[in-house]
C-alpha cells in the first residue's frame, strides 16, 4: 500500500513552514522532495517520521494513521534526520549490532541485518573504530546502513548524501534504489540537489515556501524543459506572477 500524505500544515510561531502539502509515495519507489533551503522539506519529513506533530493534516501508511498512532507507525518507519548524530564512544559496528538487537526477530535475521549493515556502511576496518574518529560522510553512511538494514516498510532519509563525496554518493544512491525495489519499500528523500534527485528518484515533488508546486515522474516534471533547474525557476516565478486558482486578480 502506498503512503498517503494529506494536507499537512505546520507553523513555528509566525513562520508557516508547511502550507497544505499532499502527495502519494509508492512501494518499490523513491520519492524525492526537491527544493531550496527553508522550503519545508525537513519539516515535512519530520511529520511523516512521527517526530513532529503537524497543526493539521494526516499521513496514512498500512492502515495506520501515522500522526494519531505514532507508536504503531514507528514499527514500519526508519528515519535518518538531516543532522543525525552518532554515539562518539561506540564503534560503527556497535551501532549496527545495537540496531540489529532491537529489530531482529531471531538469530538468523540478526545475522542478515548485521551483514547488510556492514555492506551498506562500507567502512572497511574502520567499522571497528569509535565514531568520534569518523568524518561526516562516514557517519552518514553508518546512519543510512542502520536505517536500511532492518528493511523498513518506509525509509525517510533527509538529505541522505549531504557531506558524502561523489564516489560514495553514487554508491549510496544505488543502495537506496536497490533497497526500494528489492523490499518493495517506500523511500522518501529530500534534497536541494536537482542532479541528485534526477538520478535517484522515480517521483519528485518540487517544494518551495511550504507549497508543493508540482508532483510527478522525472519525465513528467521535466516535460520540454532542459533540466530540473529550468523547471524549478519557471515554477517559482509562475507562483509569484500568476494568480492562484480561485484567487481574484486585483
Ligand atoms: N524549529 C524551528 N523553529 C522555527 N522555525 C523553524 C524551525 N524549523 C524550521 N523552521 C523554519 O521553517 C521553514 C522550513 O524549514 P525546513 O523544514 O527546515 O526547510 P528545508 O529542510 O527545506 O530547508 C524555514 O523558514 C525555517 O527557518
Ligand atoms: Mg532540511
């Protein structure tokens, strides 16, 4: 079953961060929220991952209304925040064994989770070093490994390749795509990188100032435009110069 996001609204004091976001993300596919800094990507992902309550709106996953039943929803969801931290004095391996212990139903699954996690993290011998010696990119890979190895129904990854070098970013993108297809899981990522989103995502939602300007496949969104950058600029401009549906031109 797909993930349904309906009419999310969220303000922080006077700042309206998210104003009526709705979209559907499908199994076996990667959905990308693409937009500039401050667009509302992180706020939207936090709401879906149950770490932030919206002012209104709903999220449906597997018969669960995520916002009203976060405990149940968390059984299906893995979330990697934008600024995910690690425990400095634990090794990468210890982070993975901890997650495997929490989520595995039996010894066989524990071994599978751990083996997968080590593969995804791709840290070589450094997996046995304390994470305080890791670079930002190494920590990022460890977090993604921890999130995906347990095979969640829904993985929510906020800027998954931020701070990762080109070679590892390619590798991580392949891992995320494979993960979605092999497990028929739903993956939602955010990014401000148009190139990345085009490579990684099956479907895209272009977000600006808390509004989803357009949702569709990469092909649909690109249309006759050369690249996503051109699409974004056209959409962002159109948003300012053309009246909204139902709005009276004055
Ligand atoms: N905790 C917060 N308190 C106040 N304002 C916030 C907070 N988090 C985000 N915002 C504001 O909400 C808007 C959307 O932010 P965010 O969801 O982080 O966007 P993005 O991830 O696309 O950069 C921005 O204007 C940001 O400054
Ligand atoms: Mg963000």
